[in-house]
C-alpha cells in the first residue's frame, strides 16, 4: 500500500494516543469511554506506524507531501 500520512499527521496521532493512555492509567476515565477511546488509540498507533490511514483511501486524501527529485 502507498503511504498517505505525513510526518505531522503521524506524530499527532501518537501524541493523542499517549494522551488517552495517560488518562486511562491515571483513572481519569473508565467504562465505555475508556474502551472506545482505547480502541481509537490503538488504531492511531497502528496507522501511525504503517503510515496508511484506511479512511483517507476512499476520500482520496493524503497528508504526505510528494518528494520529487529534480534532475
């Protein structure tokens, strides 16, 4: 798969996932909210590491800048 996530997008997703983890492990959230946000955090981390966001594909979005080499 062609990557469609830029560096800033990937870093922001990891920061958000870490924020959710901190809230969970400090018992600031629990119950359904903890489960839903926990799953979202896992998705954010996985997509950040592989560099592909499945939601961007049907929407034809990309936050990755094309790096063209000038000859």
